[in-house]
C-alpha cells in the first residue's frame, strides 16, 4: 500500500505546521495534517469525511470510518485526537521544531508528544491488524483548534451526537498520559472583572467613584463563593478534592493622589465534574449582583479565554478496567483539560490514554521517548482488537 513507516509518519506530521493561536497572526490552518491522515487512512480502507469547522480560520475536522463487512454499524471504537499544536517558544528550541530530530533515544519536534505521535502510532498499529475481519465499526477522529477553543470537538459532537448510524461504544483520546488510562479531570474557567469608577483629585472623595473600593466588595463576595464551592462540592479522587477559585492578578489606579477610576481582577476557577461552566458563570453573577445593584454599570464580567468543561468518567466502568489491564497501569485523574467532556457527549465510555508525558507538552524541545513506542503500538492494537475484532 506504500504507507510510511512509524518514523516517516511522525516526521511528515511534525513537518506540517498546524499551530493554533488565539491571535490571527500566529494561527495556522491544520489542513496539511488532515490531508496526510486522510490519505493514509484512505489507503487503509477507511471512508474519510472532512468538515470545515465554523468560527475557525481555515480549520478542518476529519472523521475516518471503517465498517465491518458483516453489516454491523452500531457500537465500536473511536480513537480521537487533536491535529493542532501550541505555538513555538521562539528562541528556546535547540533544533527545528518542524523537523523530526533523533537524539538520545528521543524524537524531538513540535507535536511529537502532544499529540501527532498518537496518530502515527495508530497508523502503524492499523497496518498490523486484520482489518478485513473487523466485527464492529472503527473510527478515527482528528479535531481542529483543541489548543485554543476546542471548537473542532464541539462542532463534531454537535454534528454527530444524535446520528443513529454513529454510535461508538468506546472512545480513547490519545493525549500524552504515559499510557495510563485517565478517567477524570477538572475543568477550567478564566474570568476578568473590570470595575469602572470615576477618577478625581484625592483631596475630595465626593468628586469620584473609587474602583479599588468597589473591587474590595467584589473580592469579599468572591471569597465567599470560593468557600461555598469548597463546602458544597467534593470529589475525593482529586488531590485537591473541591473546586478552586484563585484571585490571580489585579491592577488598578495610577497614582496615590488620584481616586482610582479603573480596577481589573483576573480569576481562575477549576470545577470538579458535575459543575458545568454555565453553572459557575451563574454563581459568579449571583455573588456579584449586589455590587452591580449598588453601582449600576460599574461591574463588567468577561471571559479571558474559552473555558473547558470538567470530565467525569467512572473508575469502575468496564472500559476503564479493560484499559487499565491492557496498559498494566492503574486508572488516574489528572489536572489538565482535554476534549473528553465533549467526546463523551456522544454517549461512549471515554478515556484519555496515549504515549508520551504531559511534562513535555507545551514545552520548547518537545520530545517523545522512543522506548515507549513499541508498547504504545501494541496497546492500541489490543484496544482495537478488544473492541472491534472479537
Ligand atoms: Zn494535547
């Protein structure tokens, strides 16, 4: 079939720039990666559909489907990952980030670990399986814009959530977990609160409206919310077993002899599973509403960047236990966000599980240790075998 070997796959995927950035100048289409995957998966017999992602700058999702010849269209396995990478830390790379470089039993390159390598390993695993004997559907999904908005995964779920012909029973998201199955993570929400008062000479407080004083009330209320979250919600699987609220950054005023006219606070909230971001937003507004009533128009609450939902799978789910057995690693909970909360909306038992360490993700000189590759390839073969070939 002329498919590239594992290293060539890695190398071609890394070469294809698919950087996601919030700013337009740093943002890059992921089409080259999507086209590479499409051509390899088509060669392997998959039916490939690409879909432009709305609210993106030239980004595409890819769904590759391989149906068994026995006519079964229900159930099966979805292997999912993101096709984009974070931007490069200019000046911090010791080699070309878009060139796979082998050194000290490591493959260096942007996306080697997070997470183009996952797709390369899937392609290698698929070549060693008797795909003609498939008994259940097998799907590969590559998303766009995971590193910024997660709009790719969100659009995919919107498109497929209620389609009767697409009902994978199990899903793996191949983010770098060191090949341990991850069944739960917290979400993330970053908000800004801006108080607009009125500046004036400090000698006469009645001439202005002091934004720092209003922010003091905001902080008092947010501190109450922080405690309420601790009191009301618990998930003992996490080392910090409650939702957190952090006051991370504040800036206001310009001189000691002026009434402060503007003050801005940045906060970070990390919900446990079961608290949708929407509910957190409502809580923030509820807690700040007395201040908004006291100072009409002075309090503005805004998103610093798009939030990520928490993901709450089950430790005792059969899929978690099967994956743990095949990986020979205990199921874990982690502190970073993934597309799992969205993919699980498709109704499949979902896990995050992939080669490489999260320590290397989003870092200059990102690499994957080549010693982990054979085990990863064999685990993915077994996972596919388990879901789609027996
Ligand atoms: Zn990732």
